[in-house]
């Protein structure tokens, strides 16, 4: 029960409440699935190992600590893994789904011999394929004309990096209010369109906004 409580608290600490769908918890006879909007800020491996805490919602975490839930930052998920191992249950699974709505998914199997539902896996695969097709369609639509290829968020990103050429993806994400992964994809689209260029190395380089100054990027 404590491990399940920690899993739920972790969802609430790290949810991107500006995202869509919100926190979702699903219970089936053989598993518990916790989903929250937003990617994993520390990365999957670091989340599993623990020791590093970078919650999106520090005040939410602090409130829970007052009732002794998630009081040790960076230890909640490792405790869940340890509890499941001690109970002889399958190792918990952590996934990140990237798309128009980035999501983090933690799955806890409740039976020692439980296996993933093949039908559910097929359904998930079809959803991923459909999402990919939708993304391709979106990208093709963006490439039809200069004014149509740039979304409002991408205009904001271009304006921001024009003023702050040394900005990181995290800086851009904070400026536009989305995840770093979403900003990274927007930057790749802008680079592909020839409107943005990365000059120099990843750490020491800078951004250049390309094209005429009268492009509608503000």
C-alpha cells in the first residue's frame, strides 16, 4: 500500500498541469497504471535509480511531505521497485510517450505470472501508428507556405531565441509553457523549414533565426 501511495504521489509531483488529459489511474485485475502529463525531467534511468529530485510541482511535494508521503525526495520510485521485487512481482515498467501530449506511464503488475495483454499491446501499437501518421500529416501541413508552416508556439520560440541566442531547450520550454521534449521537436521543425539554425556545439553554441526580418514570427 505504501508503494502504491508513493507511485500516486510521484504522478502528482511531476504532472505537467498545463498539459492535457491530466493524471489518470487505471486499475485492472492484473495491474495498476499511473499516467501523468509531461515527460520525466531527470530521465527514466535516473528516476528508477533515485537520489536526484527535480519535481515540477515543489509545493505539491511539500504539502505531501507534511503527511509523511514522499518525504524523502528522489526515493519514491526506487522504493516502489524494491517493494515489488520483495513481493516477487514483475518489475515495474516506466514509459514515456511523446506526441502532441507528452505522458509518463508507470505500470505495476499485481500478479507474479502476469503478462501484458496482447490485445491491449496491439491497441497501443495502433494508437502509436495513428499518432505518427497524424504527426506526419501535421508536419506536411506546416510545410505548405511560410505563414502556415509556423504555429503560434513556434513563432514565440523564434522570437525568444532571437532575443536570447544562447537559450537552452529548458529555457525555451519555460518561456512557452511546454515540456523540453515538445520544444525540441518544434526546434527540429523550424530547422527543417530553414528558419532556425544551431551554430557551434550543443553546450557552447548558439541559435540563429534565419530568413528576412519581416517574417511573421512576432
